[in-house]
C-alpha cells in the first residue's frame, strides 16, 4: 500500500489560501482560496498526507496562517489545517525557498504551483528534477521555448505534469467539448472573460511588468477551444490588439486593460487513430466525407478532400480584461463555438442562481449585495454538519483529479501516458498550442499588432508537433 501523497503548495496568495494583503481582499468567487482547502479535504479523505506551503516572504507566513485559520479552520468542522511553511517567519525574503521545500518532499509527492507566470518554468523544472509531480497554474509558462524545455525535463523525469485548467471540469464546458465532436469541422470560436479593475490591486506586483491579462485569462478559453477541437485543427496565425487607459491610470505604468487575440485556425485532414493525444477517437478534420466522430493525435489513414485542400479554415477571437466595473459576479465569461454542423454557447457567469444579502450590501456599499452565484465552481457554505461540502465543484475536482492521478502513477495503477490518453487532465505536452498562441499574442502586441505565423513541425525532443513562431514583416 502506497503512503498518502505529500503536497507542496508553492505560492501563498489568493488562489492557494485566499490571502490578499489589499483593501479589497480576496475575490468574491474564491474568498478562502482553492488549493489549500482542497488539500485539507483530501487529507481528511486519506489521499493526501503531509502538506507544506512555500512563498518568497517568510515574514508574511504568520498572516497567511492566520488567514487559513480564520477562513478554513474556524469555518469547517473536521479539517486538519496543519502545514509546514517555508521560509521561516523571520526571513524577510528568500526567492529560492521552494528549493529547500522541495528537498523536504519524497520523490512521487506533488507540487502545486501558483506564483507569477514568469517563475513557472524554473519552479516546475526544479520539481521534475526531484521526481515530483507538478500541477501548474495557467498559463503553463510564458514562452514556447520554456514549454518545450520543461516538456523535455518532465519526460526525462517520468513525472506527471499538468496545467490547472479547471474549466475542463465545469459540467457545461466538458459537455460542450464532447458535443463538439459530433458537429463536424470547426468554423468559429469567440470567448470573453472580464474581471473588475480591483484585480489590478491584487496583481500590482506583476501586472504589465511580468505578464499580462491575456496570459492570465485568455489562457482558459484558448485551452477549452484547443481541447474541444481535439487535434482536429491547429492555429496558424495570431494578431493581437489591446485597449489601454484604466490600468495605466491605476498602476502608473504601461499596462493593457483588455487584450484581444484573433487567431486563424485550419482543420487538419481526418486521421483514424487508436490513440488520443489531446482528444479521443477518430478525427473529423476538414473532410465532408468523414464519419462524424472525433479525436486527435496519432498516425493513421488520411481520408477525404481535406488531404488535398489542407483543411478548411476557422477563426477564433479570445478577449480578456481586468478593467471591468464590479458587477453581479466576479468574472463575466462565456464562449460560442460554431462548427459546420451546429453551434454551442455557454454563459458561465450566469447559472440561473441569484441572491441578495444585506450583510454583503453593507460591506460592498451602494449597489452591492446582489450577486449571481456559481456553486458549480466552489461551494464555500458549510453543510448542515458544519463540514466542507464543495467536493463536486470543478475548482475542487480539477486539483483532486490531478492528485489522484499522481497517486495512481506512484502505485502503478496508471501510467503517465495512460493519464494523457484519457484526455481529461491538461497534460503539459498536449497544451503546446495554448502556449504558442499566448506567446504569439504577446509578440504581436510588442511588434505593433504584426501578424505572427505558427509554422508546425516536430519539436525535435520527442514531444510531438510544435510550431515555430514567425513575426510577419519583421
């Protein structure tokens, strides 16, 4: 019998523990964080054993532990919220404290990384080299080269590395992904994600300096789109545009308010395959003579006119903003998917469940108190016995499925490749297109909106297809 999984959480901020040292505090959709609460519940269930938390600033750890006690320990019955913290409380700042924390873990334990985007590659590489499974906050990394390098490190180490794209576990999004398989070739995808401008205070340390709103929010729907087409289409060209003004005024430095990525996709020829890669089954591609089933990855028989034409074209528009006015929910979001044989649309912001609270109104000021609730994400209200009741929320499920998969790999019940073939978790090597689009979008913005071409070929490292990014006219 394998021992319970040890978990190291790297990053002690909003998503991990609900700790935000600003006047606005944690976002309304994650007031107690997600990662630590999930791990504490999984320890109660027996999947997780030791839990450790690491941040750069040891001097913040007393406040972090107090936040955990107030928002989790004092709220839910039966949860053991004990954890080891790094660095020590007297340490003002130790940027590489995560290395000491990782050295205290056993090979086969898991590391969950929620730190600024530009640190992901270094932290995940260190984890893989120590034989630790890795779950990365989105985006996985910032550049295509970082992605390919990390992918090679992970393959060499034989560990499971995934990206925490929790929208895959939203029942409406996952149902749309499965329905898309029967709608034929992809034609158009449009997504919108906007959060209130208070988020700029939460992310003041890196917003516009070390990353941008496209990496932060567009990454969600780019992954969902890439997952839905399941290898049956590939992005070929990216053009980015931005709106400015709000963030620059608030932060006192250049920073985009809203970023829109316009992407040309091409449906790939139909390929019959027993393996799945990022999807499952048989790829439809651009052929009008296909079977209507779907999938991605693998080699096989090329079928239909798409083999000659190169595949029909599709378009996508991904928009993300952190300059919105506070409204009925923290994130206004949704998408529309158009295929040759049908359409799908999801309003993820409004699930038909609303409420108003006098206490919330008093805290929020004039116009506050009314909200659109989404317990499908995280349920923070305890059950009748005072226990945590959010085990079915897709924020919880996303982390729980990864940790369960890591435990299964350790025990020999599943292989890393087997987890990949299942096509549910966002395994790092199946999200290359997501990183490529995000990186191309940043390049386009930095080059005044120039198109960036994605030229697909082998990555040269045994990881499958990978694009070369070419800025047109530069």
